C-alpha cells in the first residue's frame, strides 16, 4: 500500500495490525495471524504491528510466524523494557535477519496498563520511563550497528564490551517508532531519531512536526457510498454498554497521555458531522480513532493528515481481506488529492 508522489518526495509507509491473542480463541489464532499477515502483504503494506502487554502472547514468537508465512512483510514489534534486556532485543533482530533476511521495525513502548506495571513492580514515573527508553533503545541500536564491542554507562543500563552476534546486515537495520502524544515521548523520539506515533485529532486540528518523522494510528472503514460505510461501521462496532464501562475503568487506571487525550476529545466531537469516529475506542474495542465514510470523504481526511506532515500510517487490525481492499481504494484516492 506504499504510495508516492507527495510534496515531500518520500513514500508513505503503511502498516496493518496483527490480531490480539486475547481476542481470538487458541485453536484459530495462528490461522488468523497468518491470514491477516498475508492480506496485508498482498495489499502492499510495509509491515504489521504486533502488540505487547501482560495479557498477550510474546510478540517475537508471533513475528516468527508472520515471517515464515510471508515473503517481505516486516513485523513492527512492540518492545517493553520491563520484559527483556536490550541485548535480548538486539539478539532477536539480528537472529531473525540472519535466519530470514527480513527487516524488523521496533515500536518502543515506555509504559503500559497501570495494572500491568504494578504487577511487574515497575514504579518508574511517566517521564522517567521515556528517559529509560532512550537508554534502552540506544544500547539496542549501538549493538546492531557496531562491529566492535559496545560499552555504555547510563542511569538505568550499563553494558561493558558487549558484542552482537550474528552481525546485522546494514540494509536490515530497524526503524524505530515511539509514542509522540506527550512532551516526554516527543523528546525521546528526537533523541533517538525515531518516528513519533500519534493517535490523532481530526485532521483540521493536526500539524505534524516537520523536524521529525511523524505517524498516525487510525482505523478506516470506507465504502463507495456514505450510508454503506456507516452501516458497516455499526455492524462491526455496535453499541456496547459493558464496553463503555470497561473504557471508563481503564481511564481511571491509566497514566497514558494518548488515552487521556482521546477520551477528552470524544466528548467534544460526539454528535458532530464528521468522518472522525471514536465510538470503537469508547467501547473498548480498539485503541485508536476511526475514519468512516465514503471513499471521497475519508480520502480527503487522510490527504489532510499527509499534507500536515504525517509520513506513516498504522492501520487498525483489518476485519477481512475485503476491508483492506476498501482501504486501498481510500488511499489511492487520497494520494491523488495530496497537494503536490
């Protein structure tokens, strides 16, 4: 789904999202992962995001399954410092490259659900977690790019003459993505040269930081006609009182900047005529806004994001191959709309 021809002379990268193991029964989970990965590759996606938290399967094992069942799709693996040493992350990246000659992207996660962090006894304050993430990611990157032993002494991590084997081919060096919804997140992205990921407001209120690579995470439901799109949207995400209550409970136990920002935004955009839709987020069905409407109206919104400087789009998990076909139609039209 990579498109070109924008006013930045740079291709836009598109990622889909892998189904979560907590949402699919064990017997059908692997088949679902393979299906979504193959749909995504056939649609032209650069890669596929694999979540991580205490309730989910290990993302590296899922990445291996995806790599073995596709030819070029790149796993975008969520990495939480509490789960493994930075050396282990670098070893995973270099090992997958050595075995499969496949590039891996890294989605660096500073925090997580508050209850998950409590269970792990991670009491690090929000902004300090980003400072820790900078050290953590710096060690990973130095191990992967260096052909000599790496020594690093920081506040949170220290390594001494640590060497990475097998070495990583330079052309498979990973790009890094990191949440950019807080000032601490943006500062961390700037320090690392990473892409900032934002759960955006409506496009008219968004302006990407031109000094950084910027990404948005959204779901898309587009159809040729407006009413068909909204029918599909409500069939996929019906009203759900229990989901509303779960969302409000999660809000109380989260210190996530993007979670709070989206929840507050939902109150202001509710009832307005817009392609921007927060109902799936507010019923705890997903963790990003949706764009819903005709190909024309959704494409116009996407084009505005692109013109504002967002160079990467991470889509929500697709419900079907046909849904990705509809999304392709949206982006094909959006690419024509972008001001050259």
